[in-house]
């Protein structure tokens, strides 16, 4: 029988398998490196795009915050203007009111009383004067109480003076002012 030596063929085949293994390994390593590089580039691109979006949103948010600040400023200015307009409107509606008040005081003062001072603080009046008798002061207070423009007269001070054999009384009273229109609305609401 003839002897065939297969060792060189096996050796060549083993070397061929090793070369194929290294080629496949190198190809797989290169492919993995390319895949990792692509993933790195892709994720970097996504992060860059998200950073660009975040920057855009921050810029838009700052613009909106400036607009909100302007709106708040405009709203406060609007409130101030409305308050001024209300004050002006109240002053316009109350302008003839002082004429009515003085007219009511003149009608309420009975003979024998002389007023020396009238002071207004808000809706309260302080009236000072001289009367020939206490009964005239009482009559004055009743007249103020029945008036449409005044309510709740309160006597603060009354002093009797005997000067030159003439008896007089100095008085000081407080009275609250009311608007007849407001009083009529309150009476109508109370009647319901």
C-alpha cells in the first residue's frame, strides 16, 4: 500500500482556517468599530440637535418672560389709570354735592344760632357755633337728623357763657353726611 502523507495538507488547511479566522475577526472588529463610530456620531448629532432645541426654547422663554413683565407693567398702569378715572368720576359726581350740603345747613339752622366753624373730614362734619339757648341747639340737631343729607348728629361740647348779661351757649357737634341717592338705594334694598 502506498503511504500518503497528509500532514502538509492538514497544516495548510489549518493555516487557511487561521487566516480566515483572523480575516473574519479583523472584519468583525472593523465592522464593530464602524458601528460604534456611527452610533457615537449619531448620538452626538442627537445631543447637538437637542441642545439646539433647548437653546431655542430658552430664548423663546426669555422673550415670553419679557412680554409677561410688560403685560404686568401694563396691567398695573391700567389699574392706576382706572383708579384715577374713578377718582375723577367721583369728584365730578360730587361736585354739586357741597352746594346741597351748604343749602341743607342753611335750612337746618334755626333763628338764634350763629355758626362759627364747619370742618369736613371724610364723610363727617364738625360744626361749631353760638346759640342763644340749649333748646335752639336741640332744634338744630333735630333739623339735621331729619335732613336727607345728614344723619346721626352728636353733641360733643356745650358751654354756657354769661357775657355782658347775655346768656349764650357755645356748642360743637358732629354729624355724618349721606348722599340721598345712596340712602334711597339702601332703603329700597332694605324694603325687599
